[in-house]
C-alpha cells in the first residue's frame, strides 16, 4: 500500500561493509537506488575497513546510517564481529544484515545479534526481501 508520508522521508543511509569491492558492488546493484516503491531512495555508504565503519557508526564522519549491511567474510575484521560489537556498544544501534559464508553459518548470524542474514553467494531476491523488511522497520520506528 502506498503511503505518501514514506515517499517524503529523506533518503535512507545504508552502510555496506566488505573488504571486497565486488561484494559491495553486488549488494548495491542487487538493491538499486530504491528497492521498493513504498520506500524512500537509498543513499549508500561503502566501507572497506573496520575503522571507517566505526567512524560512520559514531557519527564522526557523517550522519549515522539507518541500516547496516556487513560481510561476515571480510578480513581482517569480519562483519559478524562488528555486528555483535555494534549491538553491545551502541545504544539503539541501527538494524544489521550480515552476509555469512554459507547457509550453515546461520547460527553465527544469531550470535552476532543481527536482525537478518543471508549467505554467499548473494541472492539478489533474498537480499532485497530482507533489506526491505529492515527498512520498513526503520521507517516505522522513526
């Protein structure tokens, strides 16, 4: 159902973390500029290193992201550990989606306390469904 108030919302800031440029590109390409007509457009922030992720999460570089997508296979700092630390240390941390190495690693996603998880290789449909649900949650809580 179309809601005019949603379309008037400013762009959602989505942080995408992976040390692999191809993974970041796959995520952004799969989601596109506006993954669903009922959502505002997405503004992507790409991060290749953990320190830059933390600078965005603490607001020292720019506005804190609304949603975080973390590659669990990134090195040297994996997205699962970052998600867990973010949930432990940041009051009202943004929702997180983690990308695990394989479907059997879903228990690690649970450990990380991420709100959603998908596995490599990235399935664009599953990614979009998960991110759309998280984005709707962000908008409802705003």
